[in-house]
């Protein structure tokens, strides 16, 4: 299983989630990324690519996108942030 590393931004973003349904989706996605770290989409809006840099991936957890990058050499998922889908362009 891949190791998950959480950025300060990701932890702050996750702390703002107040919906139990969205929170449960977040936990399901984290468990999925441990097992299948390349399962997220590499097709990200330009604003996300500019903010987080190259090799970024996303997983949809409506109304947000969980943003991460994966290092296959170290089998590590770097969780970068959670972005409101309406704000990404």
C-alpha cells in the first residue's frame, strides 16, 4: 500500500469540510489512493496545474476535487489540497 503524506494546505482544506457525506467520500478516496495511487485523473484544469505544479492528479469528491501527486519510486501519495470544482478553470 502506498504511503500517504498530508500537506498543511490539505489538512486545512479538509478541516473546513462540514458535510458528513463529503467527509465520508474523502475517507473512501484516501483508502482507495492507498491501494490504487494512480487511479485519479491526470487531466486537471489549468488553474489546478498552475497552483500545484506538474504531475498533479485529482479525484472528484463533488463538489470538490482532491488534488495529489504520486511518487511511484517511493510508493508515496502527496496530498496537496482540496479545491472547489466551481473555482477550478
